[in-house]
């Protein structure tokens, strides 16, 4: 390599090809502190960052973009520091690191998408988007970003931001929402046209952590996205059910196959919720199939693959199935 040239210009001459792109967006601008079984204080977002870097170093046939949305501090209480972190790996090698700040309070992922388009390879054939964070609100909500309390964020903002990564009506092969309570008719409807498959939890997800090591199956191009999605879901399910006594539910949605189902369920839920007391974004989900608007004969069970373990106690303890769709009571 010509040492007189910058990493950016040298990157543009790199002829090595990649077969797939992984994009990790890790929300860290919130309360992610927890204690392990030994009482050690840990940050869930930091743990996920370490896993993403581990996957990136093993992705010999791919490229990996990692965005860690850390809390934004201000210099002299006025000027934002560049506290978010961007890492780029290609063929298992760490190519680029950069700190940055969000450019727009209304258009989420604008800066992240700009970095993606700047550095991404033109040879990639598959792409996966992974989001790690708290539940994405179903309606506009201030306070999701603790250091930016004036900023609204909801699933519509998220969907619009996701679209900034896509070109020419393209789709992600898989989108992973490693969050609580986002396997819902509204979320699925909002993400239609942006991803072939969606992996999400319709109820609580312990520490909002879905394992992503299974994505390394992309190193063998014969593995399908459906198979890889199933591997990720099963590995996460197995890990969580080994120690959790609470409910574990993970759903894989075939987005092309469930578009009409999602719209049907969303309409039914909106009619149902209109007659209820005001629903809070803090409320937890329940299985949509337990609510009065559900119709077993309308195909609501098709196009979804559900991994479900009932809790050891409480009103759901005797349940053996879950529809894969979450709704707020």
C-alpha cells in the first residue's frame, strides 16, 4: 500500500470482493446497566458491541458496519461532541474507525446511512440490518435518547431511517430487531417493502439481546437467509431458555407472505384498542391471539415461525403455543 495515501483513498482501490454486508446499530443512549449472577456491573450495549466486533473479525467473505450510538455530551453546554462511534471491517480486517454526531434530530440514521454508502462494497449480494436497543415505540415518543430528550422516535422514524440505507427499491435480506415487544402488526406493516425477513420478539426479550454469530453461515453462500434466520433464533432461544424462568418468544416473519395478514391484524387491533382506555408505550405486549378481534380462520398463523417457552409462573404458565404476534392490552 502507498503509505502517502489516506485510508479512505486506499480503500477505494481495494479490489477484494465481499459476499455480504452486516449493519449493526447499537443504541447505547439509554439505561443499559445490569448485574450478572456474580453481581458484576455490566453495560448491555457494550457487551453487544464486543459481540459485533467478534463477528466482524470472523467475517472473511463479508463487510461489517458497526454504529454504537453512545450518549452525546456537549462542550460548554452548547456544542455537541462527537460521541457516537463507527467501525468498518472488510474481509475480517478493521479498516476504519470514526467518531461522529447525528446530523438531524428528525431523520434518524442519516449519518449512519451516509457512512454505509461511502464505504460499502459494490460486490455484496446479501445484506442484514441488526438493531439492538430498547423497544421501538409504536408512536412518537420523547426520551428514547437520554442525552437528546427533545428528539421524537417511533417505528415510523425507524422505518424511514432504515430506508436511507436502501437504493433502487432494494430490500434487506434480513432485519433483526433485538428489542422487546416489537413483533407486532404495526411494526411488520411499517417495515413492509424494506426487508425479506424480519426477526423480532412479540414480548419481553431478556436484555434485548439476540445472538448474531449465526450470521457467519453467510460465509457459505449455499445457506439461505431463511435457514440463517432460523439458526439465529434457535441459538438465542436455547441460550435464554437455559436460565430464564420468564417467557421467551422469538418470531421469524416471512414479510412477502404475511403482508395482508399484518394489515388485517393491524386494522383489527386498531378497532379493538380504540374502545379501550388510553394505551401507554410503557405497557407490555400480550399474544394477539388472546384478544377478542383475533380470528383463527383468517390465516393469522401462516408466514410466521415461532419459538415459544411459557413462563414458569403466572397466567401464561400453562400455554403451549404463541401466535408470534404481540399486542398491547
